[in-house]
C-alpha cells in the first residue's frame, strides 16, 4: 500500500508540578490520541518546569527535529506561566495584546460578576502570526500557527479545557497542514465484562490483522476497543473496519453499549430514558449518592430523574423507603431482599417508573463470610417486575463504589432495551 | 544565606510504548522522589522512542544542560534496546563485554534451567568507565559512571527491577557526587478563593523569594500552594519555610483548610465530624447526589453520615423535606428561603446534627435574570441556627456542580470550626 512519510510531532508539557514525585503528565495522552488519528506519530515528549530559559531552548531543539510541536500548560495569568514568552523568544517573534482576546476575557469576567485582576491580561497576548483557539471552559485561549514544515500549538493545561480545544480547534487546523491520508476509526464502548475476559473473547479476531490496529483501554467497569484503519481511500479503510469490527460487535452482544466515541454509559442511559419517556428514582447505600450524581450529570436530567435517597442507616431505609424492619433484621441491609425492597421503595416513594438500588460492602472494613468486602447487590424495580444482581468486586473502596454505580446504570440500560420498555412510546 | 548551587538532573525514559495514547511513564516518579531527597532538582523529563539516533541526540543535549542524567529502560536483549549504544555514542565511549557480567547472566539462566539465547549477551556489555549496578530481579544490570559535573546512570524499565536498584545501588553512588544539602517542603491546601485572586493575595509575599520556590496548583474549588526550601541544614530550610509560609498562612485565614499534603477537603471534614461527634444529612438539588457521594467517600462514613435526599422536583422537596408549598411557589426552588428550608428538612427528617443543602442552576439551560445559570444557594442548618450563602460560578455544568459541592463542604467545615461546635466533646 503506498504510504507518504508520516509527520512527526513532539509534545512539551510545561509546569514545575509535573516534575515532582506526585504528578504525572496525562494531557499528552489526549493529544497523542488525536495526533495518531491524523496519522501523526509522536516522536518524543518532554516535561519542562516553569523556567523560561530552559523552555525556550527545549522549543528550539524540538523545532529542529520535528514537524509539529504541541505545548501544553503555562498559559495562565501568573508570573509562572511562561509558555507564551518562551515560544515567542524561541522563534524570535513578538507578543502583542489582542484587543479581541482582551474583550473576550473581560466579557468572561463580567458574566461571572467578577472584576478581572490585572495579571489576567497576560492571557490576551498572542504570538505574532498566531491564531487564537477558543476556550469556552477557561480563561486562557490557545494559540496556533503553521510553519514551513508543520505547525506549533499552545494549549491550556486543565484537561477539561484541553480536550475540547484539541478536538474542536486544533484538529481542524492541523488537517490542512498534513499529507492527505485516510485514517478511519471504529470505537466500541463496552460494560459488564472485565478487561482480560474481553481480550480472551475478541483477541482471536483482531490479532489476525495489523491494519486496522486494535487497542483495548479500560477503566473500572468501562472498556473501549479502538480499531484504527489506514488506507488511501475512505472506502477501503471503512471496508477494513467492517471486516474486523463486525465479528467483534457480534461477540460483544449487549455488553456493547455504544459505537459513538463521545458516548458514555450515562449519556446512553439518559437517551434511552428520554426515548422511552421513562423516569427513575434511586435508593443508594453503598454508592452513597454517586448513582444519583451520575444520573443528574446530563443537562435536562430533571425530565427523567425524580428523586434520590441515600439511606445509610437501617432506620432511614425503613422510614424513607419503607423497607420492612424484619426484612432488615432477618437478612441484614446487604442482601438480595433488601436491595429489592429498596428499589421498590424508591419507585413507590417518588412515583417513578423505575426504582434502582445499591447496597453492599465498600470496605475496607465490614463484610461477612458469605458477603465479603466488595460484595454488592444491585436492584431494579419497574413495570416488568423486580430484579437483583449480586456482584463481587476486588480492589479498593473507590473501585467497588464505581463498579456498583456502573453496574446499576447497566441494569437500567438493559431494562430500557427490553421490547416491553418501548410500550411507553 | 550560604547556598550551594543545587545539582540538576534530567530523566529520559526510553520506549516507543511510552509514546502511545495508552501508556504513561511513572518510573520517573520513583527516581524523582529519591533525587529530591538528595537535594537534586529534576529540571526536565523526556520520553524518547526506541530510536538510537534521536536518543543519542537527546542524551547529548541533556548532558550539556544538566549535572545528572538518569536513563530508564531500553536495557533488554533485543534490537529495540538502544540505551547502551546511544549513551556510548553520545559520550564517544566504547562498549565492552564484561566477563563478570557475562558469567552473572549465564548463572541467572542456569538457575532457571534455561539456555541463554545469544542476544542476551548484549546485556553484559558495559560502557567504558561504567560500574555495573546489580539487578537481583531481572537480567539486565544497570550502569553508573560519574562525570566532571555529576553522573550518568542507566536503569532498567520494569518497576520491580528499577525501584530496588535506585534505592540500593544508585543512591549510595550518587551521594558522594553531591554537595551535602537538605530540601524541605510546606504545603497549603486552600478552598473558597479562585486561582488568580489567590495569586493576587499571596504573590507580594512569595515573589520576594527564590528560595523557597513557590508553586500554585489548582482544580475547581481547590488550590495547593507548595513551598520548597533548599539549604545546608534542616533547621535553615525550616526557618525559610516559616519566614515565607507563616505570612502566607495568615493571609489565607480560614481559607487554608490543611497543611497536610495528603489531606483533601473531604478528609478534613470527615475528621472534624468525628472530632465533634457530629452527624450530617444532605438535601441536594443542583449537585444531584455528588455531595452525599463525597461525604461517603471515606471509609467508616456511616459513623457521621446519616442520610441524603436528592430532591429534584418541587413535589419531592415538599414531600420528603417538608419544604412549604407556598415557599416554593413564592420564591422558586432556587432561592435563599428554599435552601434554608431544605437544610432544615434534611436535619429534621434524619435527626442529624447538621443539615446541608444545595439548590441552583447548573445549566446550560435554565436560570432567571436575577439568578442566571451558575447561581447556587448553599444552606446549612445546625445547632447554631441556619445560614445560606449565594454564589455565582462561571463555566460549565460540571464546574458549577463541583464548585457547589466543594462550597457546601466548606460551609460545613466552617461551622464545625466554630467554638460552639466543640461543645459536643
């Protein structure tokens, strides 16, 4: 297959805190993922402290070797924020106040009713020839300019500002700078299976191919499979993705919750709730509010989320959710019948179509011989009746709570996928 | 004050896998921790692929700038393992087979009953003038040699080989190369002020000093200030931290919630609740369960967290929390009186000593002219009476919810700090 020489990039993360034993640069992973999708390989990454001279030198060296240079961080309002200055001196360009950026900044402060401290004005200075990259999630704009052999970009350090800027501002500006090459990606979002079980399941399919390249990523209760096909034409790349992806999708079954890379289990559940015109209420013990927090994370969630009850004591489970006292005494609060009664209680108390419950031992202390730390019961009560699943997780408190939250959302997703849930339409 | 110039180190991690979107170099954190304890600052970190030419150049550049160079990885037996070759060529030194290392290798293979593949012999080559560093957990030895201004070390990539080698082999060899020196750190954890306001407040103090070095880190509603002092003796370093740190602490006032680097607002609030033998219940609207989630994040939280109510509808606010219907009709659910009534309701409903409430507009839709998107009311009801604070946040839904959660926790912290809260003891 004919193949143009790929462009090479270097990434410099700026910040003295990234040179301490406590912090690691993860921003470069976000940038790398997007660069790879454009066919750009990352040849080196660097972390430099808030030291203008050293950074200037690092920029100069990187530009001698690489086509594309991405700088992350050091764009804030303080003396420590040296990136703009360093890029300007490395390239022998001027920094000039952009009146447009100044008024954008002033407007941002006006909107939150705060006077802008004078040092914030540093953020309105652009490098000669650079274009500002909009930052709707923070105050510092990014900057971008193309060079003879590629481009340079300055991006903000906070991940919530960085990620959308890379996607919406950087990628569209890099594309015209790069040799035409088609890279197509197919993403599977998966829950309800562990990473090594997933690999055992799908490796027999994907290991037969080097194009597309297959990558498996995991976080607790949530997995991604990325297929990345490279070709001369879109049609060819898409054919490769079908050839490998379709058998994988079949193997995944209902553990595959979306093929949209921007989806999360939360947005998928939110969409299903809206489509089915369903409503939900939660009764949480082990997840302590995290489940309600996830269900209300999406704007407009008041359309389907009615109420959440975090009942940490037996007394509250009885009083608020109506769980019978002898049920609690007989089976204990961490049990299948109590999980069912909690889900029923949430449903009855709120008038929601679905009640969702969690109870379990998050640890590190607690648990019984039969239900050791890490055991959770997840309940759902709905028009189809009640269901409780028991799961036992390894790992720490955070992991148990996260997996229980994810599991409860998945329980709701599966109920909403049943043909009977469509009757509401 | 007498001050020897601190030695500066650079760390290069070698391995193409560290340039993918999936992997991050954490080995350098181990090395950094040990270097800092020896008074050595890490001035820069790099990740280079398995590319001999690029690595050679990176080594040459690093040695021009820094006293100590630590290379991690690329010491294995394959063609990809280029570190030995690159260091030798960067310094114009020879690589020579060490008969001692060859016999150690052969012995290692003999002990596990395996024939040594020929390529393993690469691992027995030492750079001219280098000393081998024993590797009881793997096959490749490390290497160390001192230079005019410092030292160079080659260390293996697998963490279980790296960590003991740093501690037992590298540190004892670095000590004689270094000037005797002490580094001490002081950390402030801060909430209730924004990053640029914080900087305006404390910059007049810290900018007067280059030692200690001051770093400000921020995440929504949570800030860190690190002071790092370098000196010949512990007493001198501590005196520097007092000289700069004490005026900063005074300026911060009760926005300073801890000086323990491992503390979070959550652990500080948890500790205060325990100390005061207090209990808490939450009534959430805008934070949708996140506040309860944070309060139950710490193990043993059932000792002080009694219940959480996520009341998303007016009906639920009335039914569960007893908020009067005409209060809701008159003032709307996002208002000072409703925030107060929610906090009172949570307290009354659960029997907790404190009731904590949140209501507001997280957006992106909703809001009124007087209370636009981003406005939150945070309420507390306790033995001292009721208090409601109003705050208006810029940014997106995530930021508003996070800042509201953080603000509510801070409200509770401040109440628990009052002398009257100690009566419980």
